[in-house]
């Protein structure tokens, strides 16, 4: 069954505690936490101090998505803040393999994200060094954007690559996931679905999580 990871980017930051409790008490599997630096993406979100606070209250896996340049500078900080999965972008580094190795050495699961313009085959030689392959289905930076249909092929390619390699890497899809497209995304081979706007713009977010989970069965 596919995992659902609500993104707190679309949560109500004046009532973050109650949104965290809502996710704790819902059928969601993970917390997806988006860190943006205003350089790698044209937006700034939140960083380690907020994640450390979230971690105190969250009762589920914390999946931290770093949209920052030079992510290798902050690996220990995010470990201390409580990241369970730490995902860096392929496009940010000359030595991504070293960064992924360091993430695992610190005791976290290593994630690698690819932007819409990066082909899946770029990760072929390091697939065994990745616990999570995050295929961006939008250009990162903002919630509430429309799913790029070219992602479907990339999911199928990623599924084939992972299955052929015998690795256990999970495929995560981030951006524009809705009740309408979730079944097709899972059918293409995705394991983890991030949902921000779909969950938090719904009149009953916990019920929306339940419906997303149901659609992923
Ligand atoms: C965007 C972030 C996403 C974002 C997804 O750069 O990586 O995690 O929160 O938001 P929705 O689900 O609204 O597209
Ligand atoms: Zn994200």
C-alpha cells in the first residue's frame, strides 16, 4: 500500500501544533518537511529550529526535503533536528555520492531528489546508495502547482531501474498530487505520495488523507 506524506508547507503555521496532531491521528504515514533557501528555489520556508520543534510533537517518520544549495554543510544539523529521511537534490552537487554516504553514516535514510529536467538514468550508478528517490512532479519552490504529466514516464523508468537493480529504494512523488491523479501515479510505480495543498485546502484534512490512502490501496 502506498504511503501518504502530508507536506506541512501548506499547514497553518499559527496553529502548527494542531495540524501536527491532526496528522498524528490520521492515516498519514510520514510528515514531509520542505526546507527552501531562496537560492536553489525562488522561495524561503523554514529550517532546523522549526523542524526540531515539529519533531517534539510528531509521532511519525519525518521526511525532510532539502531544497538548498550546498546541502552537505547542514547534514549534522538536520540529524540533530530529528530528520529520519534526509533528501538532497541531485542538481546541487559535484559530489552527491559523498553526501548520500554521509547521510547514511549519520544514521539517517538517504534521499535523492531529481528536478523535472533531470533524467532518471542520472541516478543509475548510485541507486544502491539511495533509500528514497524523490521524483519532482513540479518545479520545486511552491505548493499548489499542477502535476507535470511527463512525470508518469519517469516513474515507470524509475520503477524499472529499481526493480532491475534489486534495490529497495522507495519512489516518492512530490507536487500536484490529487485525488484525481493518485491512482495513476501509484499504478506507474510510486511508493510514497507527498500532498500539501490537496490535504490542507480540504474542508476536512484528515478525511482527505483517508481518501488519498484509500485511493492508494
Ligand atoms: C514544493 C515542495 C512540495 C510541496 C508540495 O517544492 O517540495 O513538497 O509542499 O505541495 P503540493 O502538494 O501542494 O503540490
Ligand atoms: Zn517537498
